């Protein structure tokens, strides 16, 4: 029993040493990641749009790596269902890590969801993207009619062309972007947002 006890103690000491080294290794990795993130933040800091929105009291403390381009909301005034619409834009991730658009919100909508149009049983229909819209490192996605979109439901007023809609985007890196989005008319393929489409949308 004595020999066994000695062996046990030796194993235990080795195990503790290994654990200490592992902890140090993780610490070093975390430091490198933090430095990389800080570098990304500095790159996007001079963006004039970010600078313009920074005086807002609700501005996120985390600088977003994602670049939002050409956002617009489809006008619904006078349409068959003015209570819901889509917001569209380009999202580009110039950073070295993937970033996910995890949620969105707007004061004009009761509910805001992330959706995509997809072929389901031979027909185009839209569905919620529960895991968010993933932007791979150095890549982006286009949110457009017939594809990914931010769904605004329970609209308090039907947005008309020329109106502006506030839209906040929340990303997985902890950043948010508060946008003021112009409303534009969109008449092609009305069925994209209502009944499943006919499937004749050729590109
Ligand atoms: Cu939708």
C-alpha cells in the first residue's frame, strides 16, 4: 500500500503542473485574441457614419467590425398587407473572425425577426433564421428581396416612400449599430412577403 500511495502522489503533482501550464497557455491565447480585436476596432473607427452616430447616449461601447451598406425598408403604404415589411442592406465583415447578426429591433415594429426566403416543398417561403445571419471572416451577405431580410412585423404606421425608419442591429461580437433607414417603394414580386411565391423568379 505504501508504494501505491507514493505513485499516487507523484501522479497528482504532475497533473497539477500540467494544469498550470495549460492555464498559462490559454492566457496567452486570450491576449493575442484581444489584441486582434482591438486592431479591428481601430481600423473601422474612422468610418464617418460611426462617428456621426457616436454622440447618441445609447451607443454601444464595442466598435462593430461589420460594415452596413445601402440599407432600405420596403414601403407598404397602400399595399395589400401594410402591417409588415422587410429591411434590406449589405453586411460586410472585414474582420478576421466570423460575426453573426443575432437580432434587430425598430421602434416602428411590434416584432422584428431575421428571415430568409428558401425553397420549401417546391415553393418559395420565408422562415426565421434562429441562429442569426453569419458573416464569415472577410466576407459578407446581401439582404435583399427573395433572400435574407430583417422582417418588421406589427408595423404601427405603414411606411411610405420618403419616410425614415430606425433600425438597431445586434451582432455576436457585442456591438450594436443604430441606423436611420430610408423607405423605398418596391413593386416587383409582391408575393415575396405574402403567400409563397410561384417559383418563377428566374435570375
Ligand atoms: Cu420575412
